[in-house]
C-alpha cells in the first residue's frame, strides 16, 4: 500500500472525503517527514506542529467537507503574514517579527479547509530568482542537494518535490512560481492578473506579483488554484473593477482532469531580454522543448514557429521597477546594514529614482503588455523553454555585484518576467531529465483568462510523458 505522501493531492482529498484518513493523521504524516528531511533540504524556515494539529482538528469538526481543500496540508510562503507566526521575509532585518494579523491569501487558504504546517523558505523580500538568504539555510534542490531550488518560492518547491507537502501556494512577480517549479521538476502556474482575488497583482507595483500553485501533477495544481480563487456560490469574488477574463465555467479542476481539445500552438525561443543581454540556451533546455513539440504534434495540435518583435524599452523599464520595488523595504540608517549586499544595492538604487523615471518605466511596461498580447493573440497557447539553463549550483549567483547578479538572473530565466508584465497566464511543466538526472521543462503561455486551455494542454502532455511518476532521490 502506498504511503500517504505518495498519493497525489487529489487522491489524498478523496481519502479524506471517504474517511480513510483524517486531517490530523495526514498533517502528522507530513510533519514527521518534515522533521526527518527538512534539516537537509531547508524547505521550511518555521514549522508550526502544535498549531497545525490544532487547526487540523478544527477543520475536522468545524469546516464543511465540501470546502475545496478540506484537510489538505500546505505551507505559507515566508513573505506572507500569519498571525502569531514569525514572518522572516528571508531577511535578518525582520528577525523576531511576529505579526498579529494575517494576509488575505492565508485566510483564504484556511477558509478553503487547508492546514498550514509552517512557513516555506524564501529569499530576502522575494527579490532574487534563487533561495539562498543569509537569514536561513539555503533551499536545496531535492534532485541534487548541491544545487539551488530557484526562487522566490524555492522552499515551497522543495517541500512539494521532496514529498513534505502535497502541494504549495506561491507568489510570482517575475517567475517566482515557475522558476522553482522548473528547477525542482514540478507543475507551476502563474494565473492571469486579477484571477485570484487575494493575490491578484492589481495592488502590486506594475501589477507584477500574483499568487498561484506549485504541485506534482496538473490536477493538483488546478485543485489548489481553485481553492485560492475561492469562488462564492460559483462566482469569483473580485475586489476590483479590473479583473481577469472568466469563462464562468466553474472550477478549473475539470479542465485539468479531462485534458480535452485540439489547439493552435506557437513555439518560440525569443524573449523580452534578447536586445539587452546575451541569452544562450542550454542544449538540455532545447531538448525539453523539442520533446514537448513532438508530443503536442503527435497529439494533433497545430504547431507553428514564432518569434517576438525587437523591443529595446523592456529591459531598462523592468530594471527600474525591480529597483523601485526594493525602495519600499523598511530599512533606514544603520539598519540598512542588516540587508544582504544585493538587496542593499537595490534599495539604494531604487531610492535614487525620480518620479519621472518611475512614470516612464510604468508607461513602457504598459505598452509592452499591449504589444505582447497582440503578438501572441494568433495562438491558443505559446510554448517556450521553462528556463535557459539547468538548475544552478548553490552559490552560483553573485551575491555582491548587483549588476552581474541581475544579468545572471536574466540569463537563467529569460522567459518568465515578460508574462508578469503582460499579466498573461503561464504554466511550467516538467518534461525530461538531463544525463545527470536533473529535471528540465517547458512553459506554456495562455491568452488572458486562458487557464482552462493551459490546464487541458498540460494534462495531455502529462498523460503522454508521465513525469508525475518520477521522484527525486530523497523521496
């Protein structure tokens, strides 16, 4: 008989519904795995065993079984507030900070019947594409622990990949769900801006940061995304007049399970960074893309090569927004010295920006959003490599030279940030392994509100490749 963590999240939910396992028993199983494996992996920075078991008991007795995530464990990203639990933000600056209120996304997951087991590792204020802060041990890749997990949802990805959680929520402002998903052999979905009310992106600078799921299977990702959307009487409870297009077809899990339809796919290896940086694709990245193209072609989808138009405004505008976002970090005077060198550099550069520079950058990115949507509008979805490189070794990114660090991040992950700028949905899927056994994946970009199409395509690819049957050595 399979151990509980070997079941998919959906299978675990079915076991919970049938009464074959209780929320307390399931939480205990995962907490015991965390106790055993987390010291080596660095997936969690805080484990709340007592609170988790108490909440699992509350879910059993007080939350309707119809709740979309009833009894399923998850972890809060350490950039989110949960009342009474330390919120470190991956930074020495925030040591000892314990909030007395919770973020809306945390409350949403609780209301959906989920059971938080603690806080997952994140880099300092979620800024880099790797999870190696000075405030906590690095989040190590379960496929090879001398490699990084990506970021900023790096701890979440490690936890799911290593079987410490059935799935995990994350946030994505430039690829922070999709990068660690790709590095750790997972499904990672960045929703359309405005789809998830508690993490819509509409209230973030340039609309970049949205919340979404990391999971081992396509259906598990859809299950968690439905819980994060938290429909009320079948409708999305939008908080703003601006919202994602919605086909009002109900939960997305159905599209992920059925995996139906034939679509027109674009395939491209160009990115928004090509005019500013030398982007070189590793042969393993191209091999994964080729494998996905062959699979989709065999499934009967239309395939057409495409490429992005040149654009010299994107790179400087995105850099400006990255720096401006760091300017708001609450560090003044001597407390700036508590920040890591990269964050310190970003804060100072951000605070040097003028209102005119910020306004021009925002205008440039808005124009790019319209341009990218237009360029991709002829396809139901567009396929790219997930990453340009294989998962990076721990310590590979330059922690001192901000300019070099930024270039390294762009060259590692050139295909992700343009989708935060445009607000388009995108899903990363594991496809193949390198000769060293490392996971490599692809990214599917959808139309605005095109999550159902992405999930249907993803499920078709998953059925053909059967990546979900592979596990890392620590499993």
